[in-house]
C-alpha cells in the first residue's frame, strides 16, 4: 500500500503570512523609493536612504532588491504599464465616440 498518496504534505500555516509580510515590505521599499526618486532623482538617492525611509535596515533592502537601480526599474515598469492602460482606455473611448458620430 502506498501511504504517500494518502498523506497530504505538511501544512505551513505561516507561509501565507510570510508571503504577505514580504509583499508588504517590498511595497514599503517601492513607495519609499518612489518618494525619494521624485524628490532627489536617481543619482541623489542611496539604497540606505530608501531603507531608512521605509523603516528598515539596509540589509533588509538587499534581501528584496539587488540595488537601487533594480528598484527604480521596477517602478519605471509599473509606471509604463499604468500609462499604457490609461492610453488604451482613452483610445477605446475615442473609438466608441467616433462610432456614434
């Protein structure tokens, strides 16, 4: 009899909480980076400053991002995707108006 088929893998009740905490930490770093980059530009911001603004140690920053450039690239990609979505929505709206006229 194959017992392994009947046994489910051990549950990890903290796994979901850990993932949620990781997402929240990354979000805080991203928000801190967004704020500091807007105020000081890419060259005027350090990874340590982002960590401090987010309320974490610099070592925690490096658990989530290789460096400030990786964080900046992620912010830029998110901004580009949001802009594209807005442009597509505007174009769709204009197309609907043109179809009515």
